[in-house]
C-alpha cells in the first residue's frame, strides 16, 4: 500500500506549474513514490493513557504573521434574548494553531478537505532547539539537528510529523513572539530548507510543525521552506503549544484539521496521545 499522500501526489493533483518549470521537487517526490511501499502500522505510536492539548486558545489578540487582527466574532444570538448563544466567526485560515494544506503554496495542490484523514494521526518526533534559539532567534532546524535526533532516538518514525520546539511558547503575550525589529523584520526560528529536503529524501515524513508563526524562519522573504515542503504534498502545523510536556518520541499527534471545501488550511485542534 502506498502512502496516501504520495498516492494523491502521483495522480498529479499537487504538481504545480512552479514545479513543472523547476522539475526538481516533482521529480524527486515521484522517485520516492515509485520506491516507497508502506506496511500497515498501528495508529498509535504506543498505548496511550494521556491526552495533551497542543493548541493555543485563539482570540483576537493572538499574534499573526502580518501583525493585523485576523480574528473577529459577532454575537448573533444570546441566551438572554434568544434562549441560546451563537456567534459568527470571521477569521484567517492561517491564524493561531493551524495547518497549512499543500494548496497554500502550490497552484492546484491538495486542499484542506482533500488531505487524507489517515495522514492526520501520526507519530510525533520533537526536535528541541531551545538552547540555540535562546542564543539566536534566527536559529533554524538544520540537517545536523535531525542527524543528532536520529543518533539519540533512532530512525524518524514512519509517517511522522517532525516538530520544532524552540521554546517560543514562553514568549506568547509579549512582542518577543513575533520579535519584529525596527524595520519590521521578524526574528523567530523555523526549518532550514535543507532540513526539509533531508526529510523528503531520507525519511517518510507526513508533516512538519513549529512552535513559531511559520515553518520558514521569521526573517525569510522568499518562503523557500514552504515552497520546498508543501508542493511535495505534505502538510505543516504552526504555533504548536505545550511541546515541553512531551517526550522527543513516542507520542501520537492527532491533527483535528478543518474540512472546508477548497481551503488552504485552517485553525485546528492539535492533541498528543501518550
Ligand atoms: Zn499557515
């Protein structure tokens, strides 16, 4: 049985014009698709007794990538007047703890409602870069970080989400979360493009995650990591919470992704089972 994401990739669903011109990522993923055959695995990384919430509470004050308010609620019915409560929401798809679907950085890629549900319950591998992120907010997850993780913990689990823990949650509620300089350029960690290339070429990884606003580090102007990762028909989750409560490996991530037709992603409830 082929990996569901890779199968839909092979069908050509997510090959963007950009990839056709570049020919590299598409050819690389097709080669992986031709040689990757997965054996069925247990849905849980290990028997689980606890659920950890990896989701930040979303409100109008949650920091956004652009710095604008992108979360609005409007009361439509109230218990006092109507006997029940109901609000309308107007939000960006890319706010708070959320998922990026391949469509976010592709032309005609997989939409959020098309992401196979089998790929949303996966082993979670956490790469701790807190020490270097403390010293340098422009730090990134590099191939060397991934190699060190593998040397300590063994191979990255099949189908995993690999998540960056930069300790950024401790900055939430302060300007240090966006960490913009006087010129408006943000400084927070993300995945180096060579690290996601390594995950595409040398591992069977379904998603990547970060505890910061973007899988590209804050000062990125070209979104090279997004352009490498999402067109390979993988997903990403951003603004993850509570990664400190989990071991580096052994947890199962449940991505409660939204399912609105044609969407590029959306706020989701992330849970870890350990
Ligand atoms: Zn996003």
